[in-house]
C-alpha cells in the first residue's frame, strides 16, 4: 500500500539551474532554506539582501527601488529602542549608527540591482498575504521593528491587489533582465500568529494570485503543497509546530532539485557534498599519517573543482 499522496512534478524542460546559473532568492524565511542548500552545493546565489520579506508588497517595493536606483537618506530611517531602523528592510539590517544603516541600505540596494540584472533565475517565496500599513505614511511596511501595533493597520491583501503586485514584479524584472526565469512559491511555514483560519485565507490568496500570472518565463513550484500533502504529519515540523524541520526541508529540496536542477550538475553536486562532509570530518588523531594523506587528497579535490569553477569559495 502507498501511504502518501505525491504531487506530480515534471522536470523543467529548459533554463534549468546549473553551475553557470546565478540565482537570487527573495521573500520569506523559507527562501533562505533553499538558498542554504544552493550555498552548500556551491551554486551561485544571493539571498534576501534586505533580509526576510514576508508579503508581496514588500518584495515589489525592494525590486522597484533597486531598478529606480533609489538613494536612502536620513528621511528613510528612524530611531527606536536605541537602534536605527528602516521600514523597508528586516531588522537584521538595523544598526546603532544611523550612517552605517543608510550606507548599508544603499550598498545592498545597489547590489540587488546588479544581481537582478545578471540573474538567470529569480526565486520569490511569498510568506503571507497579511501586511501592516503605517498610519503616518499610509505605506505597507516590510517589518514593524517592534513599533507599537497601534501605529499600524493590519490588512489582508486581496487576490486582486496581490495579482497586480506580482504582475508589477514580473514587469519590473523583465524591464532589466528579459531572459530571467522567475519562480514563485508559497512558504510552507504557517503564520498562525495571525490565526489558523486567517493563515489559510492568506495562503489561499497567495496561491490564487500566483496562478493568475504564471507563464512567459514565470512558473510555480509547490513547496506549500508538498508540505501540506506529501508531508502531512507533525513529525516533519520543528518543535514550534510551525516551521518545517530539517527532514522536511531536505525532502522539499530534493523535489526542487528534481524539477529545477540540471541533471548534468548532479555529479558535481555529489563531489561537492563529499568534500563538504570531508571538511566536517573530525579525526581521532589529527597528527596521524593517515589523516594527513586524507587532508592532502581532499585539498587536491577542492583545487580541481576551483579550477573548473573559479567562483567556488
């Protein structure tokens, strides 16, 4: 008997990810789970230059600002709890120095523009359709930075509004990089702080909106559906019962690999994996001749790969 319903997936027929690809990943924290896998296998990637962005409007603003080459000034930052913040970025970019924050924002935005221009694949992971509008400006924020909730209006973005946002994102990307492949996915992380029913509403809005706009070098990868249908068991969640655990992340990665990673890259990935495990190996006797030979052979394998792929670090 088969005790699992599997989502039918097909290998991407063209423009697969390989060791010559340049991938940028934007969106929720699940995008960083996939980015960490790409990083482990040494596939060129950039992840969330403005930190985690949970909702579509925040991602649209980042891309628009990058393309317009916005320059951040002191008008775009504020002091709260002894740190300087920007409502357009995650708190990981916040700083005790106003100048350092502004310089960091501008450097990261410039880097985002260059990365978007040169990317072969842009993976956008949407986390939630719930967003917070700051009363003072009327703008949606990427992060509230622990500013009192009374200063924001909590809004469920409509399917119509999200669809418009995603169309704008696609148009903006195509304006500077027509050939980039845009892959949309919905985070399997449950935002139950919004409420169980509200989380379901949110995910439904995101999925419905994405399917209004896919096509023409934009597609959908079902991360959320794999978690909900193939891995429908709490043993695949971390202790908070909200985030996928490492087993689930590994499983979804393997499904992503099957669809998007070029089979020609598999042998290189296997070699990178073997080297990574070798680097993490803890010898019983570091001074033994056997271990010294092991290290020499490992270094030779590393140098061989670096000669083939100079971008390897």
